[in-house]
C-alpha cells in the first residue's frame, strides 16, 4: 500500500504540471485569458497557433505515458505492490492520478484542463490497441463536424467500450476499470461542451474541418 500511495502522489504531481501555463509564461502569454480560458491544447491553438498547441499536446500526452510506464514501474526497495497483489493495478491507477492532476493541479490552484491529452498518453501506455477506436472516433468526428469537445467524450467512451468488449482478464480488469472511470471523468470535464452542443451554441473549430477548405479550393 505505501508503494501504491507514493506512486499515485508522484503521478498526480506530474499531472499537475500544465504545459500550456509553463510554456505560455516562457512565451509571454496566458492561455487562461484567451478564448474559453481552458489551459489545454485546444485553447492553446486559439492563443498562439498550431506550433504552440502541438507542443502543449505533446507535453501533456507525455505526462500520461511517463506516469504509466515510468512512475508505475519505479523500483521499490520494501515490500510493495507485488506482495499485495496490486502490481497489475499500478499502471492504471497512476494513469488515473496523472489525469486527475491535470484536471485539478495542485501547482495551479486546482484549476486545470479537461485531461484529454494526458488521457491519450495513458491509453497509449496502458492499452495501446484501444488507440484505434479512440483516434478513429475523435479524428473522424472532429474533422467532419468541428465539435472537438463532443468527440473527445465519444472517443473516451469508445475506449471504455473497447476495454469491456475486448478484455484481457474480464470486465473488472485494471484496463476496463481505468477506461470506464476516465470516460466518466471526460463526460464531467466536458459537460459544458455537451450542453452547448445540445443547445446548438457550441463553438465549431473550422481549422479542424479540412474537407471544407478543400471544397473551397475546388
């Protein structure tokens, strides 16, 4: 249990480092004062364009990967997770902690982003095959409609469906529990996007809708 708690705290602290705020300060911009005010990659695109947004996306994604592959596997000198049967749960639990850290970061007043990029990194490390439906849903939906928030939620839900339908060790496997919990968290963090979409007031990202630009050229 001490190993689990220690690694969860480390993963949370890592997740609490928000790339958009740290990089933004270096570049003289505060993304929280632009657009939606959300310190995530989507709002970083509004603030400083694609280069800044991709840098933020890459760093936020890396947090999820590091939490799952590095922090969860750190050597523990005392009796730890292997002896208590929790070793299989460490990667998933550290992934959850990293995403929670991004959403409620201790370094930034517990006011963070929505966790999608960090979740993507976690999925890539915990259950890489689930990236297939996740990216297919998100890319297809965002490019077709421009509703990034809606299809971020649906992409997370698709991972949960994948984890349940293609389980490694049954529906209660760590991967399935992780995916279901993260889908619920994405619904929560994107609740305003979902409401706006329902009411027809959600902002559509024209820059994602490549097909429109191609049609205009024709």
